[in-house]
C-alpha cells in the first residue's frame, strides 16, 4: 500500500524554494567576508565567538560542541587549527580531569574583537536591514516554529535562546 504524499502547493513551494536558496547562499556570504577580513572560516569564528562569550573565555569542549552543533571530532579538528594559530589553548578541566576546556587566548580575543564589526555589518547588510522591524520579529517567530520541529528535545535551545529577554 502506498501512502499518499502531501505535495507542496505553489505558495508552499515558493516559500520552501526561497528558504532553500537563503540556506544555500547565506553561509557563503558570511564565510567569504570572514575569510577576506579575518582569515578565518565562519565556523571558526562561531567557535571563537562562543568561547569569547563565556565569562572566563573558557568552555568545556563538550559544551562547545553542543553549542555549535558539531561532533566532538569535527570540533577537535577545528580547535586544533585554531590552537596552531595561537587563538585558543586546550587545558585540562580543573573540575573534571577527564574533560578538556578550550580557552581563548589574548590573540584569539583580539581576532574576535577585530572580526565582529565586519561580521555584524555583513549580517545587517544581507539579512537584518532587508527586513522591517515587524519582519525581524516574524523571522524570529518563524525560526522558533521550525526549530521546534528540528530540535524537539530543545537540546540546542540554550544556544538559540541566549539573547532572549530574561523572564519577568
């Protein structure tokens, strides 16, 4: 017995194809700007930025992997490259000798500080400033709805809710 496929109608196809195009094009735009301006990939910047946001500029590798949605082997490879450039340093976790921390060095901090303005300008130019304030709110709502399907357990919610207003 064949299950009936609920094909997308024209309106749904228009939305889907446009979203797919954004998902295809935006990473290259972000990556290209960061490679030109800071000689790092977008993912390397994301790793450095995540570590830079911690109070001590230090994160456990497992926490960093979870926050960047990367496997530990992929993250370890990227951190090795960053370590080779003197941007991060791996350290044994003082609370748990079996765990490893990634610590942002002063050079890593300086790179994030130098790269952030260009990255923000690129995000503004290609996404945020293309939208009205109302559309920015709608985009957040749309993404929240889709994330509810992509991350039903909320395992990455801490990452994508980190800039939400505090309750109360």
